[in-house]
C-alpha cells in the first residue's frame, strides 16, 4: 500500500515539475541584419505574433510587397522614411516613427538574418 | 490512505486540462533580443498578448485561425482603400491514396490571412491536381513550408493537413 502511495505521489510530482518548452525566441520572430551590424546598430527583431494580432499577412506580404523569406527584403531607412515597407505604418502616427531606433533595432549584435521557428526544420530535408 | 491515492490520481488527470499552463519567455531572456537595450521595457511582452488568445500546443501556443474566426482578434485586411480583399471558401483534396491520409487544403483560413497572389502562381498553379507536392521540399521551406514551420503551425503537426483517411475518400468517390 505504501509503495502504491509513493508511486502516486511520484506521478503527481512529475506532473507538477514537468519542464516547460526549451528556452527560445517566439515562433515567427525574424532577425533582420542585412546592414545593421555594418552600420553600427543592433539588428532588427520583427515579431510576427505582435503584427498579426493587428494586421493580416496580406497587408504586408501583398499590399506592401514584403517577400515571404527572411533576409530577402532589401529595406533601407530611406525607404521607411519615405513611407515604404515598415514606413507605411511606422510613421509616428499609426505606429512609432523611424526616430525610435531602439524599439525595432533591438536584437543582440552579430546575429545572422533568419526566422525563428524556422522556415527549415532539422528534419529529413537536411540530412 | 486509499482516499489519498485516489485524490492524487484525480489531481494528476485533471490538472493539465484545467489550467492554462502556457508559458512565453520574456523578451530579455529569449536569446535574440539585447537585454542591454533600454527600450526593451517599452515593448509588449508575448505573454501579455498571447495568453488572452485561444490556445494551441505548437508554435506561439495560439490557434491563430480560431483567434480570427472567434473575433478574439480583428486584424485589418487592408491599408490601401482600393485593395480588393478576396476570400475563397472551397477545399482542395491533394495527396490522395498515399501512405498517409489525404491532405485537405481549406481555402478559407488561408485566404482570411493571405491574398491569392501570395501562393498563386509562383508557389502553386491555380488548378487542382496540377501541383506536385513534396514533403522534402516542404521540410526545406518551399511550397507549404514557406509558412508552415515558420509562422503557421509547424510540420510536426502531420494530421492537421493529412486529415482525410483514404478509405473515407474512396467511399466518397464511389457514391
């Protein structure tokens, strides 16, 4: 009887202490670092989760013309200041403007452009 | 003693279902944000936004289609007033009679988020049966893998696409 009780308690303890998902950035987060490192600013972190609560994919990937491939879009600060790409909303009215550097350029320096999640898995396609 | 054991077992069975135990890492600890950036505290934390949305077991732990269909979120369909917002309701059945259940591709949830031109004609031609799908390509981030594995539910969720048993499909075709 005591052994069964101990087993029961062990099961409960395991359920309570189950480890949570391994440490990683949010699914769909994009690191953009075509130029940032070279220009001496932090790379941009683009969170898909934040933007898709407010806009459907088609707004950026159809109306604004963003290619659906991390690192494939050649976006300059000039473009943004002229209302293209991110600048369509990041104009200081709809969303914060291009003068708030640190809010977008928020990544750890030295990271390659990529999507966290990722577009490629470590599955058979890579073996 | 027996009561204690019974309670313990009941608690184990009920606990995971009852509580929303989803967890999201704070931005400063996610490995890609620079914790030294003073502006980091001005940004919204994933947990604050995502904990209020319908749960899922993969990706952001949010069922994004359910979030949209239930009205939990109301993301804008367009910014430019002249944009034609297109939604299509039909379903395409592909990958029939293979080693896995057939794939049901529902246009509706895809077109609620995306425009036709995001997939057609570059990724897929607009003709049922005319596209050759390959799991190898999908796992390499091509075809469905452009989004699934990156922003839409990941490729470990086999049965969410491969959802129609071949026997059911066969019976349907005989009718």
